[in-house]
């Protein structure tokens, strides 16, 4: 029996249960004639004040409400005002442990439309090299400035990890992970799915699976299984369908003209944002790991 009420502490490895995908709703929306469809369970977050965002049935280009996350302090961090985003959908699902062990995990999904702005280069995101470069630039804008001052300015996040092109859509699509270093209190373990829907627009499915145990990441897998959250992610991703508008198909055709290989690269190693050599990095991570063990 899995319920959200906590009356006792779980012992050993627990496998929390979330919503059933068999009852997942179909979400269908049109963006300038391009149809996007996928299935997601009903919003059932850990906290009731965590409100969902649901898209409309169709949007013309001038109805999309993009905004920038850019702040004045970003100038000092070296972050450029190169992106506009629109939150298209947000849902969250609590995963409860067995027999009154309470909510042990939560999976959140944020679906974004992303547009590159203020760029001097003109290219189509349907071109695989342009898409790869843009994803790298976007990850850099989010995480490249996050350097840990107390640890010789080592980068706090690692991305992309497990870069995997997906083949079930009529456009180049990729899955990747972003993970935080074990020492940072701002934990992140996000799975991101990117694909283009126009020359200048990417769709991003950003999954945030979190486990609600206050233990180091290295110990988390011994306490709470993430398998059920990962299964739900896979089911949602497999349900995605895209039908490009005639205009978008023409953009795609033009971008791929003359290319012998139109696929994405099979490997994209993590981007190095700090300036540390491998030996220094290993020493910092080892010291942090030892401190975590001593505090347990």
C-alpha cells in the first residue's frame, strides 16, 4: 500500500510508486501549424500549492509569450542575454513509499519553448551541427558560470551526460542529462529532451526527478530507488509525436540540403567550464567525498 502519509521511517531500499501511465491524458497543441502530442498523467504534486501550467490548443507565432531570464547581475557573471523562453507545460507527480513511509520522491516536468536571440549568426536549428552548437550554448548559459569559489572554482554541474540521439520523431531529437557535483547543496539531476520545430525554435522537455532523503547522492541509490520515476519519463518521451507544418517542413528540407549525414553526433562529451586540470579536479572531488563520509 502506497500512501502519502508518513508514520514510520523506511528501512533498506524502498521503491516508491507514482501515477499510472495507463491513465495518462493526451496533450495536443499546435504551434504555428506544427502539431505536438504526448501523454502525461494528471498533475499530482507533493504539495497542493504547486500549480500546473497547461498549454492552449493552438498558437500563432505572435501569440507565443516569450520572456528572458536575464538579470542585471548576470552581466557580472559573464552570462549573455541570448535566450527567450516560454513555459508551455508544467506538471509534477509525487511518488509514495509503502506502508505509511510517506512521499519519498517527486518527478517534475517542465516543457519549454526556447528561442535564440541577439545572435549574429543566422542558421537553422534543423541543421544537426547548428542544433548541437545551440544546445551546448544553452547549457553554458544555464550552468557555465556556476563555479564553486570555496573549491578552487571547480564547476558545480556536469553536462551533457549520456548524450543519446532518439529516432522516433521526424526531426533530430536528443536526450541528455545534467548532474550536479556531489558537494553542491543545489542538487540537480535533470533529463532533457531537445528537438526543433522551426529554424529558430527548440522544444525542451525538462524532467527533474528528486528523491527526498537528506543523504549524499552516492548513498541515495541504497535508500530510495529512482526506477519508477525513470520508467515514467521513458513512457512520456516514447509517447511524443510531432507533425511539422508545411512551412516547418520546408525549413527542414532547406537546412538539410546537400548533407550526406543528417543525424546528430553519437557522442557529445561534457563541456568543461572551469580551468582546472584533471589532477586538481580529482583531488577536490576526493576531498569532498571524504568530508561527506565523515559527516554521515
